[in-house]
């Protein structure tokens, strides 16, 4: 389950980029020189790239709900929260490092498409190996926060949660991977 959750979180993390690239590659020329509609098939053909990104957005949102179902069905662990540290600054780092450089990508040749897929694969590998889940700004769109906590044994844990965490309180968490948990 751990690897599956990390892959799902990686794919979901790029939903804002997919949206940007959808609009960036959208071709709005739907009329010819005589102001006649070119037809839905022609519109779809000239917007293949944008349609692909729209599908990635739909897949990302669907994966979020699949991930949420996995979490709801998983067994829990009780952890007493002793110290809480919010982690909001990581989102800006993610945007600057992992999303903005992609905005200028071109999808006009098969070489550019293959190289972009290879780049996403490398980033996904790094994301999973280094637990960059902390920098997943898409979770904020689903009202999640990411915090670092210390438990009663002073062990540091990363918590994904919707509701506020309370110090001194024992809560139910689902273990996602390594030291990363989600509040159930």
C-alpha cells in the first residue's frame, strides 16, 4: 500500500500544472476564414494535447477519491500529539521548483512529449524515494493541511489532516508510509 499511496500522491500533486498546461495548449480557432465552424472533430484534433491534460486532471481528481477510500478502510494507529509545527512554506517551494519550470514546455513533437514523460518519471522516482509528500499543494485544494508533530516519545511524524490538531490529545491516524500519517 505504501508505494501505491506515494504514486497516487505524486500524480495528484501535479493537477495544478495539468490545468495550466491545458489552457496553455488550448487552440481556440474554431472558425475558418469564412467564419464557418470547423466541426467538433477538427476542434478535438487540434486540441489533442489540451484534451490529454483535461483527462489527467480528471484522473488526478479520481485518484484523490480512490486514495481517500483506501485511507477510510485502513486500520488506525493511536498517536498522542505533544508538539505541532505547520508546514505551509513548503507549498511555495513546490510551486517554484516543480511547477513553474514546466509552464514553458512544448508538446509540438514526439521528442518533446517523450522527454517530458521521462522527466515526470524521474521526478516521480525522486518524489517517492525522498518523501516529498510534504510539498503537495494539491492537498490544500481538498482542505488538507500538512503538519509536523512530535508524539509522546518525541518521535517526529508528518501528519496530513483536515481538522485542527490538538496538543495533548490522542488521535486516530492511518499510517501511509515511513513517518507519514493521515488523520482519520
